C-alpha cells in the first residue's frame, strides 16, 4: 500500500515537472501567432504577442527550480529547449519584425543578418551565462525589447541600423550584464523594475498614438537603469 502511494506521488510529481516543460514549450504557440500577425501586416498585434513570450521566459525557470524538473524529468534538457525557443523569440522574430516594418536601411539582408549571426555565436558560447554570479557575458540578445522601443518611439531607420550594428558587436565583448532571475543581490529590485517597466511597455503597445511614445519612454527608465547598474557591477567584478 505504501509502495503504491509512493509510486502515485512520484508520478504526480513527474507530471508537474512535465507541465513546467509544456509551459516553456507553449512559447512556440505565441511565436507562431506573432508570426501570423506579422505576415498579415498586423504589426501592433505581432509586437504585443511577441512581448508576451517574455512573461513565460521570466517565470519558467522559477517553476523549473520549484518542481525540480532536472530530477524528475531528467530525459528532457530544459536549458536546450529554452535556448532554441529564446533564439526564435529574442532574435529571429524581432529581426523579421524589423524587416517587415522597414526599420532598417538597405541592404536589409546585410543589416538584418548581423543580429542573427552575432546571437548565433552568443547563444553557443559556453560561458555566456554565469548562473552563480547572476550575469550574462556580452550583450544578452534582448532584440525583442530593443525592437519594441525603436518601433514605439518611431526611431528613424538610419539610427536603428547604427544601434543594431553596435549591439551586434557588443555580443562579442565579454561585458557582464545582469541576469535578473539569478542575481544574488538586488534581485527583487530588478524584478520589480522589470515588472513595472513591462506593464508600461505593454500598455504603450495597446495605447493610442498620443500615449504610445510617452508610455514607452516611461518604460525605458528601467532598461537604462539596468544598463548602468550592469556596467557598475561589471567594473566591480574586474
């Protein structure tokens, strides 16, 4: 009887761990929906759906640790799944958005390829995530957030292109950038800042033309703080 109860408990625990992986994998459905909106020319809907993926990405790691998925579903590599999805969500789809929205100068194939090539190397780097210290090495390919701000603030194509070139180069420079959910200190501060910033950003996407830019600029306060704090912590770690 006790053995049966133990087996049932283990099966239920394993099921919960699988559901965490399913939660992560559900990002692909949002990515497909965002792509369909994009191909249909519904840029606002595509952007909003693309940004929703960040919510899953920001919470699935916490759930994975909570339900100990490595122990109970060892045959599924959550990090590998996460990397595949993140490349599409944070790199490929945002670049496709920039191309569709005509946010880059010609030749668009050249300038659009830069984030793709840089991030391919960035994702493949074995030390890109310093989990114990709470940092990424090199610009952490937040292309979806970048695209959202550039689009909402209506930055001209020439400046978008310059920013894309600079950030593509920064992917290769081993500067530390805060890995919010793994940062030992200041984690709650950054989680709160990112949450509030995200709410304003989503509101900007859904708002009228009059409110879009002001809301986006308010949301931009936290990313600026994130960069400044990352650079200060990077200097302290040298």
